C-alpha cells in the first residue's frame, strides 16, 4: 500500500504489478470496440470537463477501460472496489501507475477497509457517482446529506442496487436522478444472462475442478442471471433444478425445460447450489440440515447475504480451507458443506468476472448514462430513469458493426405502415 501525507492518493496491493495489469487491460480491449469508440469521442468532446466522478465498481480489466474512457472525457475520476474479493490487483496498480487514476482497492480487503474506501469516494465530493450495489449512494444519504447538493446524479448497473434505489425513492430519500443502467436491454439481456452464465460456472470450476455433467445443480432465482446460469449449467450436462418465488418466472423455467421445486425439496437432492436472487438468506439453516454430505454452495449475486453463513458457522464444529476460495464446514452431524468464495460473487472471487465482449456493452451504457446526467443537469426529476431507447439501440448497432453483422432497415412503405392505423388487412 502506498500513501502520501496526510491523505492517501491511492491504496493498491503493489504498484510493481502494473506491467502485468497493462498487458491484461490491453488484451481485454480487443473485444471492447463500442467503449473504444465512445472513449475516442469523449477525448475530443470532453463532456466531463470539471466533473468530479467517484466510481464504485469491480476493479477488473473491463472496468479499467471504463475508467480510462471517463478520464479521457475530462473527468476527475476516482475508483474504489465494490466488493472485497473482486479486485484484480494488477489492474488496480496499472490504473494508478500508467493512467494516474486514484484507485482504492485490494483483493481480499476486510470490511473495515472497504467501508473506509467508500468514505474516500465521498471525500472526493463527487458530482457523479457510478455505483455497483448502491453502497456509496446509501452512505451519502445516511451519513453525508450535506453533499447531496454537489451531486448531479448516479448510475447503477446491478439488480441489487436498483432494488435499493427503488426503496430509497419509496422512502423519499432519493432526491436526485439515478440512471437505471441495469434494465437497459444491452445490459441485462447480455451481461446478466450470458456474462453471469459463463463466468459463474467458470468461477465454480476454477475453485473446485469438479465435473458438472451429471450433477444436480440448483439455481436459486430465475431472473436474467439465473436464466443464464441455468442455460450454461445444462449445456455442461448438469441436471438443473430452479427455485423461485415469482410464479411467472417459475412457469418460464418450466417451459424452458427445467425442474422447479421449493428450496425445501431441492435442498436434499442438490449437489451444487448457486444463488442469484439479490435477496438475503435464500439458503438458510433448515436447508443446510437436509443437504447431502459434501454439497457445494456458492453465490453469484452482488452481496454475500444470499447464503446464511452465520448460521452455517454456528452449526459447524470445524471450518477449513481445502482449496483456494473453497472452505469446508464440518457439521455436528458429521457431514460437510462446502462454501465457495466466502459467499461472495464466485465469478469474481475465483475467476475474472464477465468476458470483456459482454462488459463492452454494459460499460458503454455506464459511460453514456453518466454523460446523459451531465448533459441534462438540472432537467431530470429525482428518481430512477431508464436509458433512452435510442442510446440502447445505438449501442447494439455499434456492437453488430464491430462484429461485422448487418441487419435490415425498414422500407419507406413499411415505416408508413407501422406508423399508421388506417391500413388493415
């Protein structure tokens, strides 16, 4: 860790890791053509000139490209980690050493350090907050309401964060605009489904090296992240069981060919459990009691509350590390439960997170949402705002062009037809 007196300029594991970080950032950039085009435009137009921006994100190679684009656009940008286990230390070092971006993130940082970094993000007195999970926004509202006057708005790209922002708005404390990046089509259709699906199983395999074919895999939650996880697990030969609280999503899972059970019935038959709900304690003490010996549980939701690890620890007579990011809890009954990644996002704890081709669109949304807030300063009402449809579609079009794929356009006659009510059969 490096500091300058009296205030930290950055806090990363080791600046000597920067060359490796730069190499990996450049590799990721090969599959991020949309964000590259946005960065080039930002460099010319400087939409963030004079703007202080604090970003709370997973510090990965893909996030590096977002941070670089924002700085190219003139932002006085600062970056902290949004999860204690998601930081890639070489990337954090490179952003400091090669791009002069203040970064406060260390893989494995404890909760006190994480919360101190949230305070540092607010010490920056941001005009724009880019948040993952809304911890920075929640801390601002609860502890520093006097700084809200500095704020133009915030962007949020996690399901968990959007749930929290909606609760803030219902309680009357969200008094500024918030861009709902998570619900943009070019975000949740691709990032949540294909990104989470692939990277979650990647993290599980790296942590355990178990064969997934033939296993009973219980996917807890069938939102977009759950859909992607279930799809990829089935593709690897697993017998997939889905648990849900939403009847419409449950029907969808059935129609997609998955077995749907209540968690009480899934717990005794599952070999591997993956939580992707955004809610707390969806796997609890009564579920641990009936699980198989050696059952594996992990989480791919944003926070580490989905699995009730406190109750599991109370039931355990011994907890030991059996592999990196893999802990075995030995219970009084003699059986064991294996927990991956301390219950944190397994795709970032044990692997590298979403592929860069997916994050290209997600971070394009983040960058353009932040620009939208600045361009519309003082014009937007408090509360959640969707990404404009034309922005969403333009991101998709840029991605298609980068992939060398062309699509049809409406003929004048077709355009007139779909905008008219007088033409019939």
